[in-house]
């Protein structure tokens, strides 16, 4: 004769829903509530379990946002530190690299750059430019030379070469301009995007 106890079979209606689990009156968890097939809510416990599930997933969404924002902020801080280091390295070694590039290219009439295993050093032509430093005097001058259409331009660098010509041609009397002549600009190119 077997002394095994027969398990109590509880009807679903007798169970209580706690945190999405079906719990019998004696405290045993006998299953979970699956809300996918539910088409109506007829008990307070079921409604509360649904709200608990919604709140749980909503909390997970908020936690993901918080973690994402923290990671983005950390990467931004790391980028700033690396950019400061990059600026320092270019400030520290840039003049030496420029001198070396001038020495290396001094006998070449056509070549303006050369490649190394980790990048390219060279020179680029930078066009002459002018920056307006006194807009009132600039307006008077532009009216005198018949170029009032340029009054809207604050920096002549954005104008076409034909527009700049009357300004640069009379640059000696255009004391409202800060003129930068055409020059060779040294460049360090590692092949990586800026």
C-alpha cells in the first residue's frame, strides 16, 4: 500500500495572481499568467498583474535609456580627452613634421606631399581670403566700387573669386579688411576621417 499523497488539484479561479504567477491558496506557484490570449479582464488580480507586467517592461525601457545616456556621455568624455591629446600632439610635433616635410620636398617642383606608412605629410594651396572687420566702413567702400551686392557677405571667403577681386585689388585702402594672402598650408593626413 502506497502512502503517496495525492496532489491537490486547484481550479484556476481558486488561484491568486501574484506578480504574473498563479499561486494556490496554500502558497504553491502552479503557473504563470499568459496575457496574450486574454480578451477581457474580469478580476482585479488579473488587471493588477497586467499593470505590473506593463510597469516592469516600462521600467526596463527607462533603465535602457539611462544606461544608453550614461554610455553616450562616457564616450563623449572619452572623445573630448582624446581630442585634447590629438590637439596637443599636433601642436607639439606639427612644427617638426612641417620642417621635415619642407626638407624632404625642397628639391621637388611638382610633388607637394609624400606618404609614410601611417599617413601623408604635405602642403596645400590655401587661397587668399579676406575677413571684414569693420562692416560700416566696408559698406561705404563697397558702394564706392559699385559692389553693394556684397554688403550681405561677412566673410569674403564665402564669395566667388570674381566678387573678391574688387576688394583685394583695393586692399591697400580697404582698412576694414583683414587680408590673408595665398599661402601653402601644412597638412597631416592619417587617412582617418576627421
